[in-house]
């Protein structure tokens, strides 16, 4: 890839069009040869990217990158100013969590008044977008974080909707005035009731997808309402924050995400063990939950309930 085309691709998520390749000095024969040789790959008709070994990436990062390439390929092929990237595709472009989202097609919203529908793997939505709903990310017209999150929450489960809402709250993208405006806009959208419930349940103190999922599951399984990110201290000073604790119970719950312990480095694990020992020394029971536990919500909740009941403070 020559330097001019490389720069174009870098600005478009690694994707470039046939027209851009030809304009940068590539010949038709070179394009065909690189596609046949496997150094380039076809993302969509007339849209290419350099081939990458994605097997080294975690599944969720691979899914994010593949969808991001599809988004850029679609936008390359569209008339400028005709659509805005929206819904879960906008969430991908904004770098929000993609857990549970259906990334089977690219979502755009028409801004040129043309009809909607699914065309060549692209879902064209109809909707009125104002300047307040739009921004530009990586050179692409895209709906705002707040709008994208609420659009997606209308089409997903409560759990997935809460993951998106929590992440937007955590990043400061769901300010009260904007939420009120969007609630008025989406009042009659299909699925808007689900989005409103997710919005009411959302909490920016949830620091990860795993914590958001666990909070939803505790609610759905009838556990007491937890507090989030409570700090504990002992005679030596601050012990640290815990993911969840419960008023009236000598119990804290920690979600062990894949990245929580810095990839399992001995130093971080030893530091975490000492922290846990200090929590136990002040009379707390520490319950640890990981991704596999979240996939068994009823069983996991039953175990947590048994622990809570055994550690309830006397009235």
C-alpha cells in the first residue's frame, strides 16, 4: 500500500474504496493481484482493507473491529450527508461496550428524507435528527452517544440496555437536560418503554460490563439492592473500594473481570489478596463473581442469598 492510500485508510478505520485506491496510484491489475494474493480483503463491494490476523484478538475485540470496518465501508459507499451512523453501529464508532449487541448489520438513519428498510446488509432507519442528535467521529456523521444508547436500548434486552446506559453515564454522556429531550423525542418509538426502564435503572458507578450485568441479575433474582463503590477503612487507613455491598449485611461482592488483575501478574494478585484479607479482618465476607457465574444467574443469586442471610446484622 502506498503512503497516500495508507493515510486514507488510517482515517477510515483501515478501509478504502476502489476509487480511492485508483486515485492514489494503484492500477486495476494491482488491486486484483492483491485481492487474489490475500494481502487485501474485500469488506463490501468496492471497499477493501489490508488483511489482518484477527485470531490474536479476544472475540469481542474481533467483533468490534469487523463491525467498525463494515461501518466505514458502508459510509464510503454512501452519498455524503445522506445518512448518519446510528443505533449499535454508532455505539461501536463511539467506542462503547458492545456486549450483547446484535452486530449482524450496519445501522444508519436517513437524513436525506429517503425511505428506510434493509438494503445489502444495511438497516436504514427513518427518524428526525437535529443538530443536537449529531456529531462527527473519525470523519463520519454519527448520532450522539446519548441518542445511540437509547436507540439501541429500544431494540435490545433490559440487561443489554443497562450495560449501554451505565457506560454512557460513567463517561458523562447522559446529562439530565439531554435525557429529558430524548425521552420526549422517543416517547412513541417502538421499544421506548424498555429504554426508559433501562435509563431509570442505570448507574454510572458501575465500572464495567460485568458489574452492570451482575447488578441487573441481582435485581431480577430478588436480591437486596446493593450500594456501589463503597470505601472501607481499617486501623491502617483506606482499604479500598468494593464493587457492591449491602446495607444490613456484613458482605461485599466483587466482580472479577478479565482485566481486573492486570492480566494475572503476581504483584497485582498479591496486592489484591492483601486487600481481601483486610476486608475479612474487619468482619466482612467477600463474595467473588466472575463471567462464568454471570452465565448462571439463578444459581449464582441463590449462593449470594445464602451468604447474605448468614451474614445479616442483628436488628
